[in-house]
């Protein structure tokens, strides 16, 4: 009786062990079947061929023979090595779709996996090789995430701005690039043609060559033999303007102001760039520029300049004027261009005096003003 019981226990143990092995093997089959992973699936419109490698992504299965077919025609066959198979795709495999950027085709892969043929497929697509990028600035979206924002060529700026292009075929060489420009509704005019140089990718413009409201249509054509890739972009010339103005007051009790931070500040702080001054005996109320802050008075001839708040024009007018740091006595409606330097950053803006203390009580003296200040970006 005891022997029969031990025999029964042994049989049950072997049965459970065998079932466990079968379960594990089923999991291996389920989780580690041969699948396709290709190193390249995008064929650029400037290429005549595309080398790619198929990785069958299996650690337990063995792939031997491989055959690849397009539209029922075999385009490659051979033996996989280490479950990988390399071949070169020809542009002719696309047929007529090979001449358009929306061209694509499906390739069927027949792989012998552990002695059994498995059918799989992948898709190859025709994509551009050429890109054109206009200058941009950083901004944030509604969630506070950083985004790139396209910026136009600015009117009245004689700073050269660079539009950057790039041509990136997979294998093709001997690339020629042609740049053309269409202004507003005119026809495209060729500007230049040259051999592609990956070290020289700038297409330069000056906003002052155009007029506010002009639309610049840019076209770049890249050629390799008879293959052609074209990219276009457009931009509207607009002004480089100051932002909204702020209304502030400096006075006897709060004489210091940080124009960049838009806040009252102690005059001893390095961020302070405006200090209120007054001389009660001479009935004067004014402001002094601190920490590399200076002013240029705007005369009647430049009234339109202040209304436009065009930053490059303000900068030019400041540079052409006589800058001072001390304004002993200011009066309502006076207008100034202000410049402030902070390390490597240079700010330009405007100040409009709106009110001073007319009661002339020395302890209550003040200057009120509207101002706007912005860091000047030479690349704008």
C-alpha cells in the first residue's frame, strides 16, 4: 500500500513538471515569434537605391531562407545570418510611384522560420530629401511647454538674416541646388545655382530690401541627375515692434525702478536702471539712468518714430542721437529713446513722460511715465 502511494506521488510530480514545461514553451512561442524590424524604410526622392537590413527579432527561433516580393515579383532572395538579412532596394521597385513624394509600396517577406515558411510584409515610402527652415524664436504654448515660433524678416532692419536649408538623401551625391524667389504675385526669379555644400547652408536676406507687407515666396530645388526635389516656403515682411507699454511712477519714497523686471527696486541694486531725482529749490524733477542706462530726446520730427515703436528704427535713431544719462527736469509729453546694457544683452525702448508734481511740495514730488523696453536681437 505504501509503495503504491509513493508511485502515485511520483507520477503526479512528473505530470505536473511536464505540463509546466509545455506551458513555458507555449509562452516562448507566443512572445518570441519572428517579426520584422528594418533599418531603413524611407526612400528619398533623390536616391536611386536604398540599402536596408531586416532583423527578425527572435532569440529562440532560427530564420534561414528569405525571399522578398513586390507585386508578385521576387526582388531579392538569400540566406539570413544571425536572424538578419540585408538587401538593396531599387527605385524601379516603386514603379510610377517612384516619381512622387506620396509614393509607397508594400513588400512581402517570406522567411523560413524553424523550417516553416512565414509570410510577413512591410511598407516602403518615398520622402523628401530637402528642407528649408526660416528663422525662429522660442515661445511657450498654453501648457508652458517650449515651442518654435516662426518669425518674419523685419522691415527696416539691415541685419542679414539666414534661412537654413538642408539636402539629406540616403546615398546620393553630386547634388546641385537652385534658389529662386517670388515677390508677392510676381514670377519666380532664379537667384543662384551651386553644388551642395553641407558647410554652407545659409540663404541670406535683409528686411530693408523689402517693404512692409511684402510676401516672399522661397523655392529651393535640389537635383541629382534626373531626380528633382523641390521645397517652398513663404513669409510676410512685418515690423520688429516693441511690446505693450507699462505705466509707472518714481518718487521721493520709491525712487528706483527696474525697467526689465517692471518693478520698484532699491537704487543700490544692480538691476535698477531708473532713479528719480528732484531739486525743490530750482523746481526740477527728473530721472537719472543707472547701470549703463541712457536716453536720447525725440524731437517733433521723429513723432512718427515713437508711434511706430519699430525697434530697429528706434535703435538707429538712438545711435544717431546725443545720449545722456541725466535728465534734470522733465515735463509731460516729452519722449525719449532709452538704451540699457546688461552684460552682453542690450535693450532699447521708449519713455514718454505723462505727469510730474505741479503742486511743488518737495516731499510729494514724482515723475510718471509710460515705457516699453525690449532686448534687441541682432538676428531678428
